[in-house]
C-alpha cells in the first residue's frame, strides 16, 4: 500500500534450479616399485569431494595424456585399489592421472608419479687363470635359472635370467668375457 491507500499484487512462479558444483580433488604422494615386485595403492576415501547431495563419482586412471597406462597397471574401481606389477624391462617414470566425474559430467583430476626401478643384476665374477684347480662356468638350466659355478658347485644362488642384465667373467689374466 502506498501513501494514498492504493495497493497492487502480482502472482508469479519462481523455479529454483539446482546448480551442480564440480567435485574437488586432494593430492597423492609419488610412489615407487622395483621391477619384478608389486605395488598396491588404495586411493584415500577422501581424495575426491563433491558438495552436491546425491552425486556419485566415477573414478578412473590414465596416463598424464589421458591414455591407457601400460598393462602392468590395474585399477579396481570398486575398491579404489591400484596395483602396479612391472616386469623386468619396465623401468621408468609413469605419470598417473586419477580422474573423478560427477553425475553432471563435471571432471576433476589429480596426479602422481610411479617410479619403476631397474634392479636387474650386473654380475662380475673374478677367477684365477693361474690356478689350475679352479674351473669356472656359467649356464642356464631348463627352468631359466643362471648358474655360476666353480669346480662344479654354485658360487651364488641361481638367479632367474630375467633378473640379470649382464655377466662378466674375469679370469684374472685381463681377458674379460
């Protein structure tokens, strides 16, 4: 009502539209594993947060360029567990991107590095060429194990050929083979 006693009214509808907010991401520490071993990482439950009620997040992994990681990376979406099981030729740095998408398609990512260390053996065996009582040999058996023997007896525990990068036999006379 105004100062003259007149008033007016208006009916209208107001529709309140729910606005979607993008999820947010925390950070992950870099990790490492040796070739031939297994690394198991479970993503923290609070790594991603979505303030929208009822939004479910779909989590996945890729490399930093959004491509599939090598086959020795396995991710279980149900448990949030990443398993890295590199072979003996997989040494290197791998950039891992962990991405969450909400029900409206909003995406957030966080990344970390998995370092795979080359731990293959470089074996150097020194014998004595001037000792006729020493007979050194090396051979691989049918199970793929390398044996280094002196006088027919293993000098070291047999190792898988996959674990060996190089073997040098030094006869002591300066003629390494």
